[in-house]
C-alpha cells in the first residue's frame, strides 16, 4: 500500500464541527496517512466567516467564501458538508453529487427530511453519502449497524440520542431542579443553544431516529409521521415521585419491530415478519434505575439494540461536541478516501427501495404508564378513576395516594398501569378529563425497558 496516495478534500462550513474537522485533518495528517495509506489533503475550506477557518489552522490561501469554489474544483474528490440546516446545505450536497464528488455530512436534519432525493442522486451517480456523525456524534453506531450487525434482523432499539435533554433531565433528577432551572444551567455550560427548541421539543432526536430506522430496520419513514414528544412538560414533582418508586426519567428514541412466531430458519429464533409492523417514537420515559440506560448521565449518549442473533448490544459515548463529532466525520472521510484511492465501495449505504416494515399507528403502541392525577379529595373519586380506566381495558398495577392538603382539599394520586394500548389509555384520559374530579390536567409518562 503506497504511502504517497493522495485524496483531495474540500470542506464547507468551518463552525464548531467544521473547524474541528479541519483542525483534526491538519494536525493529524501523518497519523491518518500511516493508518490508512492515504494522505488526506484538505485543499479548500468554504465559510462566509473566513476567520473561523483561519482559527482552525487552515492556511489563508485555502479559504474561500463561496461553497461553489469547493464543489467546482475538479481535483476535489470528497466534499464534507458541515454547515447544517436544510436550505443551502441541500444545495451544497446536491451540487457536489452532480459534480461527481462523494459527500460526507453530519447533517441529520437534512438527511431525515431530504434524504430520499439525496440518496437517489448518489445512487444514480454511483457515489457515497457518508453520515456517521449524523447520529450519536463520536459513537461509531452506524458503522456497527451497517457492518458489525449486518447478519442480524434488528428487533428493537432504545436510545438516548440528545445530550442536551439528557443533561437537563440528569440535573432535574440529581439536584431537584425545575425544568427552567436545569435548562439555564445547560445553556450556561454550552450544552444547550440559546434557542433550545430543536433539542427539548424532541425534533433532533426524531431526525436521528428516522435515520436509524432506515439503516437498522430497512424502513424509511416520512419524518412528518414520526411521533415526537419533548421534555418541556416534565415536572420536578413527577421526577421525585418516580425516583421514590425506583425509576429514572430519560428522553428516548424507541423502535420496535412487531414479532411473529418462531420461523423454521436456522436457530429457530423468533424472526420478524417482512412487511410486518414497526413502531417508532420519541418520548420521555421512565426506566428502572437498574436499567443500563438509566445510568447514562450528563450530556452522554447511549443506544441499546437487540438483534435476533447477537441479542443485546450497548453503544455509549459522547454524542455531540466539536471533537467527538469531528472524529466521526474524519473517520468517514478516511473510509471514502481509501475507496477512492484503492477501490471498493467505502461506507456505501442506500435507503431500501422497498420498506421492510409498515409503520404502525402510534395508537397501537403498547407500554406501561405512570399517571398522576390531582383530584378533589372526596369519597368515590379513586373508584371512579379505576372504573373509567378499566372500561378502556387499562389495568392498574399499583396506586400511591399522597395526603390531602388540608387548606385546598386536593390530593395527588399516582397510578402505575400494566401494559396497555396507547389508544385505549388516551381514550381513558379523555374520559377522566371530562369529569368534574380533576384540579389540573393529568400527567402521563410511559415506562420503558
């Protein structure tokens, strides 16, 4: 393997991640060449804020302010899009593919919302779109799903894939902070943006879940159909109650394939029916404190997968940040560069031409539930709650009542249900809300794991 092989790379966007990528390539060129056999030559970096590129160590004669100078350079074989967003970033990616260049990106929103068009273009041009950094930052999760677990039919995936939300919930749990106080602390430390809505509303996790569905379950989902709930309505009182009951709150991305009886295939394991149903959701959930994901604290990410052959696997690490994300981007660049120089497909992946699963309606989702009602403390109310839930086939597993406040005559009742259908539970909540027994809207948190 020649150590003189060169692959020329262009980068668009020199912000937090892009600057980290430029810095890493320039500072570790020798290490990358020794390990891969390819010299990664970063020949152009495009950013309208050129001093950001200078700060990353990029020589001034390699910095431009227009992405077209990167895309149109005939010597550049790989374009790394690291500007973010779904507008100009899409133009960058589609223009690069049209020009015959491979693409590396960390842009989960772009791929989740516009990925079908992007990957169709790449397929037509026989090019690679590599996106390891788009999900779980520096954790090599997509590499494991694409290659290491290729022999498995994936059965479920449970993941903490947003560090901002995990940090906020960790602070709320450990320090008894309200949501607003934990968010301010996250912003002060740089774990949350000035506008944190994309994180705390669950959209960021949803983008990642859509990509994981396509990669691990061969099912491309229309992002607008994904059930997404954020963490803004999580109350500190519910975290305290849940903690006393042995649960820890997390924002989870959940994918479950509906199983069928064991097949006759080798091993007799329960196979998942092709064109069976797939449940996908992003929502706050309670996990038993003994569950491995419950111990994932601060801004860390972790994903638990279950395959029919390997069974459970856990992936843990930093899901965001300048250098963890740059690590994943550079890994993709090196993998694509090796395929360019020495041949082979590189980290090639394309969405399935036909989905392996049908998307199940979220009303059919099954879970246990934590329910909290603030009720008017008078005879018969608890019986009414149990009757209404039972009429909708929701069975109570445990009940905890907190002493009434003698000044306002209210009491809090916490119920833990057995596994129930989402649609039935929602109907029961609507029925209860229509009665004159509640002082405030009920609280519902799913219990997973």
